[in-house]
């Protein structure tokens, strides 16, 4: 590792940078020291592997130790690693495939401590905490209250609260680090490339039929009902459900699409185009009707945001549909045209059990809300109470725990009116702050960053649309998008402040020069 990483302003931890600057000899010996540590680690790992059968675990521990050191010295690298690990669900994949314990929690804790120490101790800068972050704290307080007053299962409610605390820690990490443009752009590219990578594995499954190879848990597939009596393979990526997979793909789709349309270099546009095709194709292979609806809405909003000619866009869209229709997966169109029948209000195209089940889930969510309107029944208590409510309602023949299958119904049932209001406050704060960020980027003559921000707005919209039909089992992806959107406004404000400081400095310098000239005269 180069000592340059330690000499840059704000790099290093617990005074390491200053200490090395005062001790030039130690600074010169640092690379030798790191090499020696690496050599000792390799020897120790070799010895431990000879004593145990858990070779992967030992190797993973050694690699993890070096990654931890890297993160301490370069917190930004921790942010990139965390983004990739979280989006690709690598923690679960490593545990299932290699027996390596889940590392997300210690990784988040390490990065958070490193970030706070670098910002407060070394840079002596205040923590970023504004209205957007405050609304999320309010949401956390409401979630805590719902845990304290959980109706059935307080332990499950506490688990969900702990999950939220981890998600909030990720947000704090991102907004502290993304006040620098390089960090902001890199983490967004890391997200786009991660989505394109797992999407490419889904393409492999679809076109080769080799679904037995799950690529260490990153590419899963299963046979599901498509429409009527037709069953086919639906890809699920690193998750367990094709609909959730479509959700996390399509929230990244606007980021890739805007790179294709507004990239500052030909390479960026080409990579953006490739990522867009991979992501949209994989979303189609999930056969998700909610995903299709989100894709259509986001495409429409993208056309409006970019102010493209509507007639020309409609013509190009019709031509693309005519080209793609013959090569779409079998049953895809038939499934999409049943999108209206998927709603409980329309029983056409549904089996009796499916219709009664969906209706029961909606009615019970509203019953829970009406009986507990302030704080709901408690986080993750809808599922625990479903059978009890369902047996009294007598509509759903399935005597099993069920989910609300809607983020908004789940939120109302589990956190009540305070939960709905606090969640709405987060969305309002995010969209207001990102709208202001776009104006600031334009004022700074940075349309590229304004485009990144617009794509984040549409990514959140996509997630919110698919959440009409999906509950919050994978809420961490939503909080990642919220964190990135909050980071965009942090970066815009930081860049605006730096520009004002520079203009003020130039103005003061000009005044001093003018004053000296007057004295000379």
C-alpha cells in the first residue's frame, strides 16, 4: 500500500497520518512493515490450514483482516465494499456457500467507526445531520415505540428494529463520505455494475438452461406459475423471490439509463447502455407484473424529465416493441396482460384461493390498522397475527403466516398512523432535497451530477411503485436508495459552499490588490 493514502488530507485514523508525518523514517519503512505483516499472515494462514479443514474460513479471516486495515486507512473503500456486499447479498452467499459467518454487521460497525473518527478527529469537521436525516431518526423513534407496544411478538419487532439501525448506519456512512464528488460517483457506479453483474448471470440461466449452477448463491432460479397452466423458470438473482429481484433491478435501472443518455464520455455511455440492456432483460426474465408497471412509469417520467419529443419517442418505442415482441420469453405477454386481474379488486384471471387470499391479506391489514391506529401492532407482527385474524375473518382457507404483500398496508398495520406520517416525511424531505440539489448542480454548471440526482429520484419512484405489491422483506435496498439520494444533496451543498468560499477569497484578494495599488499611487 502506498504511503500516499496516508498523507492525503483526511486519510488515516487515530492520528496515524500526523504521527507518520512527524517521523519520516517510520513513514519510509511503512511499506516494508505492511509487506512483513502480509508475509507473516500468509505463513500463519498456511499453518492454520494444515491444522483445520476450514481452509476457506482461515483464508477468509486473513483476507478480512487486510480488508479491515484497508478500510481503517481508506474509509471510502469501505463504502464501496459495503455497497457491493449489500446489493449483491454477498454476506448470505458467503455464509451458505463457504460457511463464512455473516460479515455485514461487523463491516458496517468498522466503517462507521472509521468514518466518524476520520471526520471528527482528523478532519475536525462537523457530522452531516440535516432535515433529511432528522426525518429518518423520527421514523426510527416511531419504530422503537412500535416495538415497545408490540401486540404479539416483541422479539420479532426488535429484530426488525435492529435491521433498521443497520440501515440507518449505512445512511450515516454515505452522507459523511459523499460530500466529495469522487466518492459519490464511484459508489453509484459500483451499484450499477453490481446490478449488471448479477443480471448477466440471470441471462446465463435463461439462455443456457443451466439453473443448477447458482454461482455461489448470486444467481438463483425456480419454476413458478406464469399464467394459467403454464409454468416456467423465473430468475430470482441473489434473493429468494423473482418479484423482489425485479424490484432491486429496476430501482437501479434509471441510474444505468441516465449513464447511457448523459454520460460524459463515449465509454461511459457504452457501459451504461450495456448495463441497461442487462438489467432490463433480467427484470423481464422475472416475469414480474409489478416490475413491468414500474418500468413503464419510470420510462415515461424519464422521457418527460429529458424533454424528449413525445411523438418521436412514441414512434421509437413502438418500433422497439415490434422488434422485441417475437423474442420475449414464452408467456411473458400473456402474464403482463393479466396485471389488472392481479389486484384483489378484480377476481378475473385469479384462482379462487388466490383471490380470497389477497383479499384477506388486505382486509386484515386494514383491520389491524383500525384496531391499532396510532402505533399499529408492532414491527413484523402482521405475519405473527395473520392466522389469528384470518380465522376470525374466515375468507382465506390457508392457515399459515402470511405477509401483507404491500409496503404501505404493512406499514399501516405494523406502525399505524405515526408510521405512515414519518415515512411520508422521509419521502417529502428526500424529494425536496434532491430537487434543490439538481438546481444547485445546474447553477454550478454540472449537468452530469444533476443527471445522477434525477436518476436517483426515479430509482426511488421505481421502488415505491413495486412496493404497492410487495412488503418490506428486503427494505435494506430501499434505505440504500434513500442514503444515496440524501448524499446527492450533501454533495450539492458542499460544492456550492466551496464555490462561494472560493469566490469570497477571490473577492477579498481583489480588494487587497486594489488597496495596495491605491497606496502606491
